[in-house]
C-alpha cells in the first residue's frame, strides 16, 4: 500500500516537557492517498504528535517534512498554507457564525485580494467573493451540511459540528488533513457517516492522518496503523497485523501476571 511518494515524513520526532519525553524518537512516513491511523492508550503521545506536525508545539529533536520540504517548527499558519491542515479534539468553531460563515473563514487562506481592493469593491474582488461562495457551497454539500447553510454553528447537533470542523479544514484546499479523534462523542450512526465522509475525502485525492480511540473505526478505515505507547512507536502495519501484535495487546490490556 505504501508505494506512492511520501507526502509526510517524521524522522526521530521528539518532544520533552520539563525533562519528560512526551514523544520519543518517533518516525513515520505517510504516502499520498493513504488513510493512516495513530492509536495508543491514553497519554501515549498521539495528540502531541499532531501538535508537533502542525507546529502548535516546537520539536525538541527530529524533523518533519511535507512534500519533501522541511517544515520543522514553521509557524502554524505557514504549515496550513502549504496544504497540511488539521482538526482538533474539541469543536473549534465560531459558534455565533452560520455554517456558511464558518466555511468562508476557512476559505480565507485562498483569498488573493488586498484590503485596499476590498475597500473600493473592485470587480476582481466581487469575482473573488463569488468564487469563494461557490467553493463554500460545494464544501457544505460535500460534508452533508447544505441544508444547514444559515444555521448557527452552536445550534448544530454534535455530529454536525464535527462535520463542520472538517468542512472548515477542507476549505483551505488541503493536500493532507489530520483528524484528531473525528468520531469522539458520536453515536453509531454518526460514526458511520463520518467514516463515509473520510473515505470521500481520500477519494478526492486528499491524504488522511488520524488519531482515534474507536478501534472499529480505525480498523475499518485505515490502510496502515502506527501504535504509540508512553511516547514511543511500538508497532506499525496493516490493521490485521496490529490487531494480532503482542506488544499492542499488552499496551492496551496489560501484561499477564
């Protein structure tokens, strides 16, 4: 499965907090078009890896490459502008904005006009606005929120809020999207809808890296899975290999006395 060019490469990624290694010497390669999962017990360092890749945290050691370019410790907005975007465990939305307005915020990375031009409402600005609204309409339909276009984000059901978070990320035209616990708090029907959406994202040519606790979702979605425990990668492979890996079973269930 890992035959295409790597789009994301982590080499020896390490992060210390006060002398404690939250992530220790983690290396991982994600190829174009893959869905790759990162799993592990609570406190294993999964979200910390996401924070390091997206430059929310600075690495202590190691490198992160995206499209063969070293993006280690770039500013988060510069990482996103290169096409590597993420969602968060909590719904990071503008709660008093409509669904459309939230998506338009995500589109701002694509805006090419200046404040001066906007002030005088030049034709190019009007054309840009029409283009962005068309993009927003397409994204709302893609994530299943077209009928909620004018609904305030705070009034959406939890599952729809998670979909909106992905819509905002999609608005920046990512090449790779990192999803942090995308099905957290969802019921089984919502989880199935999210799995379908993630597959549709991959079908659009967007690579997916996700952190998730729900093993049914991980094993049903991912081409490959990497397992962290106490900040260290202890296994990597296709889902069937991970399910039968003794070190992974021990990490989740504990060793027998």
